[in-house]
């Protein structure tokens, strides 16, 4: 696995402080990066400047992130720049004033510009002010943690075999601040871990997340080939249906069952729907697994 950029981890660090709004939809809750255990770690090990503004603004951001479109697209801020220095230079201007050459991803810029200004600019401001202190904490705690995790995960990945050797898991980026979840940005997969610095790392849940996000990516492509722009509920339903077969009798089966068994599926589409069954079969063929019921 590769390390996520320090800037990317800064964005996920800030989002970890924002709980989902009371009464938020299942789709909005699924997009939340709120991580109380990581928040406690940051408060106990990093300078106050790295986290105090996020604590202060969390109630406001929680409310502003409640709409599904905002909850899902705000994460594109992590893809807007490649490194903290470029972000800090760009943060002196509103997002609307940035030119394509000021960012690393035009797709991310377009996605963020589709959102209301207030949640984006509050978060950008807080991240810019926290960046120096976060960088200090990253160097002391998170960088060594990332290296240790990658060694454990790569050792486990190398012995998994089929069907996982058909997926580009070595291209996955590992974040130390994303928590036990994954994200897909285009074809780029980023995953995290619930293990904090100093804690033992179980590589299997991390690899399950990496596989899941790749299946999500393949599912999204399959929808696109049919001229459809699916929502979270449809993509996740198809991906999970496929994975219930993909992980059977593999070294990751138990970790997948533990992870999928606690997912909130209340907002998912019905994978037995005729059009989704067809998509399941199409993606399953790409993965060379049985996509039938």
C-alpha cells in the first residue's frame, strides 16, 4: 500500500471532529468521518491549535453537512491539493477564485463548487489554521504509525491469493486519520484503520475495506456504461451483494462478516431489484465470481 498524502490526512483529521447531525439520513451518516476515538487521541497528543477550531465549529459543520449532497462531496476537499503548502497558499482565496492550475484535481474543484459556500469555506479556514500544528503531530505520531501499518498490511496482502490478486491492492492509499472506512475518488482508493498510534494493527479489516472500495469503483463504472449516475444506496447495495460471494472461503471471510454484519443497511436499495441484479452479474463477471442469487 501507499501512504495517503499529509494534506489528505489533514482533511480527514478535520472531518473526524464533525458528528453527523441528529436525524441525518442513512446516506449522510454513511458519509460521516466522525471518529471519537481519534478525536480523543488528537486532543491528548497534539497541540491545541491542531484541533480546537474543529471542536468549536463542529456543531455548525454538523448541521451544514446534513444534506446528502454536502455530506458526500465535502470529502473532495482531500483531493483538491497534493500537499499542505499548496493548500495553504490557495486557502488565502475563496474557492470560487481558484483557477484550475491552483488545484490538483479539477473534478474535486467542480464537486466542491457545486456545494453551498459556507460549509466549504468554514472547513477550509479551520484546516488552514490547524495545518502547522497538525503537521507537527503528524511527524511525531502519524508518520511512524503509517509506516508500521503498511508493513503489516503488505505482508498480509502478499499471501492472500485469488481472487484478491486480481485487484490492484498495492495501489491503495492508506490514511492514518480516515478511521475504519474507505473512500473512492475516481479510480483512486483510500482506506483507513481504527488502530491508533501505539495500538496493534489487524490488517484484515483494512484489506476488506480496500477490496470493498474497489468493488464500489467497478460498480460505479458499470452504472456509467449504462448511462446512469447512481446514488450511494444503489452502489453500496450492488457492491455488498457481490462481496457476500467474493469473500466466501477466503482468508478475509471472517473479517468481512464482522465488518458487514454491523453496517447500517437501512437506506440501501434492494439488491434483488431486476436492474441491480443485472449489474451485480456484470460486475461479478469482471471479478470472476458467481454473481447469481
